[in-house]
């Protein structure tokens, strides 16, 4: 039987600081929005910028704290790479109307702006900085001997 694929990759800027909360099990959940802009040529030949907004959610799991990392390091305006899957949720709003929300459930996050940059633009005074990288747990090779052969140094 063939498997399906649900994978999303975006690069954009955070629209607001992340918001973190905890679910009853005690795991952290962080929500944030990412704006992705593109330029397109209109029918009259002029260039127009279009911005698409994405809701993103990151979860903590056993031994892996993606939600805490996102909450600690991400700030409004910073450029970020988010990889994950699309998820559709239905909920009832405060007025009793049923709504549908599509969001990216993040499995990896890479900061493309340095932590010290105030608005996420440019490289700052000190040049490029290494940004934190957060990704899901990786499987170890089946044989420990194979692991030593994969080390790049």
C-alpha cells in the first residue's frame, strides 16, 4: 500500500512574538504566525507583493522541547524556516459558530535571523550569527559500528 505525504516548508517573518501554553499532560505548546511574501507581475505589467499568513504550532515531547525553544528564541520580525505538516482543526468560537483552522504542525525550526537582531532584518553589527536549530529526534543507526563510520571528522 502506498503512503501519503503531508509536508510543508516555509521561510518568512514572524508576525508577533510566540505564545506558549501548557496542555493538561504538562507538555508545552507554542503558537506563532509567519508571513511569507512573494512578488508577482500583475496583468498590467507592474510588480505587486503578496503576503500569505501561516499559523504554526510547535509541541514539546518526551526529551524534545521544540515549543520551549520556539518560545525562548523567536521574536516578532525575525526570519525563520519552519518545516512540518498541515493540520485542519474544527472548533466552535465564542459566538457558537463552527470554524475551521489550517495550521502547520512544526517538526523543525531554524532561525535565519540572529538572536540579537531587533527586527529580523540584516545581519547586525557583528556579521552573521549562528542561529539555534531545532528539529525532531533522529533515529540512531541500527548498528553502533555504522554510527562511527558516519561521523564527518
